[in-house]
């Protein structure tokens, strides 16, 4: 299992995409977004996605040329047509619009339709929180999850993410399933025959711990009917409201016959409209301290809040390098050989 520093991996991902005629700016953004996920320990949304992106571009399911366009703008509300462009590029543009409109109106919501996989939602929420805004991001995704009490897929992992201003303050990035599909794929890439209980079900809706059965089965909704409800909430705010593809109309990064057509939501709230930013950040630290003051339950050394594990992982991986599973490395090596790109 190779372990490499972040910058050589960013350079490699950029060169791989450039070999497919992706512009330097777009290739650099995708590369940095994926490696950022690896740095945070979220390998399910890191470089293991790159080989799937390569396939989608080669099949023509991603329009590498388009920047998309504004479909409508009214006050702090904007709808963006991604025109099947690169998901990260469309998201960068939409975050820019959300920041711009929030500065004017105090709150802004941008919904993108006809987009593509954008990596980890946290990367985009952090773009907004870095500007002093509360950033909330959602998206719909490939239907891999059955609705509660069903056994046919209707929802994606449909993540919900929120990031607040302040250095390493609070960052929630969660799927509406127990885990994202990428975590099960990551288990496969590491050669693990089993996964933890509660991650997935077989095609009949029976819980399973077998990795291969899970990959051809169903992801487990987070908290049963509650996760199913949250997934539908994200579907409504992203796809229904944005006029995009819904539920079974979506493709995916592992679907070869059609574009993904995902919809995404970017909500920005200007903290300064409520109180000075420094007051907000101070109050956030007070709240976090209150939460962490709780005595740990048996078997735990401390109480953590959202973002803590990822920031610790980033500190370690910036120092020691990013480990890539043999399965991910093999896929990247095959893509590099096909495109004539030298491995890092």
C-alpha cells in the first residue's frame, strides 16, 4: 500500500485529467478537491473516485468544456444549469454565486441541476464558511438506497453538510445512509471480505456484512425511517426545486450508459447579519466546550464534535503522507498507463 505526500498526488491527478483534454484550471480543482478528502481521512471521496471520473469523461458522460449557465436569478435565489459539466467546476461557480448573493441579501440559496459528482460536500461548505458564512450543502445521487420498508432503490446517499466560520470549528458532513457507498468500495479495495453490521443489506433488504453482497445490494438508511426522510428532504430541495433529474432518473459514476445528472444545493448565511463574526466564533467555541465537557461514556476517552476526527487525520497525513489501498493504486496505475501518464 503506497503512501505519498499530498502535492505529488495532486500533480498526478491533474496530469491524468489533462491527458483527457480537461483544462488546467478544471483539472487542478478536481485534483485538489479529491486529495483534500484523502487528507481528511475521507478516502471514500478521495482519489479512489478518479478512475471513475476518467471512465465517465471517456464515455462522454461529462462535458469537460462547459461552464454551465444561470437558468434564473431572483433576489437571493438562483438556479444553475450545469449542462452535464464537471461537478467540481459547477460547484465552484455555484459557491461563488451563493457567496455573492449572501453578501447582498444576508442569505442565499443556489440550486444546480444537470451537474455531476462533486466529491465531498465538505469541500464546498468550507468554501462558504471561509468567507464568514454558514455554508450548507446537499445533493441527490445515484439511487442505491431503498425507501424505508421497500427493497427497490429510489434514493442516493444524499449527503447533508454544514460548515461554520472559524478555524477548525465545526464541520458536519454526513450521508443519509449509515455510510456512503465509497466506504464499502474502500473495503473492497483493501481486500476486506466483510463490513461492519448496519452498513448494508442484500437485494432483498436483509442486513449483510458480506462486502460483495453489499455492493450488489442496498445501503442501509441512517436511523431507519428517519434517514429515508432526510434523503427525501435532500431530493426535494435539490432536484424537485431545481427542476433536475429525480430518483431513478439519475445515472452515476459507476453507470456507463447515461450521464449522472445530479442536482446540488448551496445555501449561504451571512453571520454578520446577526452578530459580529468574532462574537459568533466565540459563541461557537463556548458551545463546543460545553459539549466536550460531558464525561465520556464507558469505552471512550473523550467527547468529539463533528470535524474533530477529520482535522486530526489531516494533521497526521500532511506530516506522514496519504496511504492509498492497493486496489485504488492499481486502478490509478491502469488509467495512467492507458493515458501515458507517469505515476508519482
